[in-house]
């Protein structure tokens, strides 16, 4: 049930921020999906842990593991599979950067 609630929340947040995302750079627009669960600027929330300030290699490795993980789907697996390898590299760089700024609607 928790997975379904998180999924519905993600879909709703993604739809409501779609118009605002159109004016963002591609990586910042993709980051909007991340912060919808991981909290403002990726600082963590009740739904997901903080990703801001994490080591770039660690973030990259985790996203690639989610993307190519066999087995039962989860929200992170589904989100990671939507990302290109380049987007994974860019998101890892963005969230590991101490000065990253994610524009919020």
C-alpha cells in the first residue's frame, strides 16, 4: 500500500510541476522528479532519504544499480529506468555539488 501511495503522489507532483519544468534546463527538470520524493533540493523527506551532498560516485552507482537491477519493480527502479546514462551522470553531479540549486515551482 505504501508503494501505491508514493507512486500516486509522484504522478500527481510530476503532473502539477510539468508546466514549471518547461522553463528549466533538462537536468534541473529531471531533478524535479527527484525532489518530489527526496524533499526540497534533495535534503530528504518522510518518503525518501537525503541525496543532496552525497558523493557523486555513490549516487551514480546507486542510480545505475536501480536502472539495471533485475527483479521486482520499485519506484526507484522505475524512475531510474526512465533516465539515460547521461542523465544519471548529470543528476549525480548536480546533487553531489555543494552549491547545487534545484528550482522549485
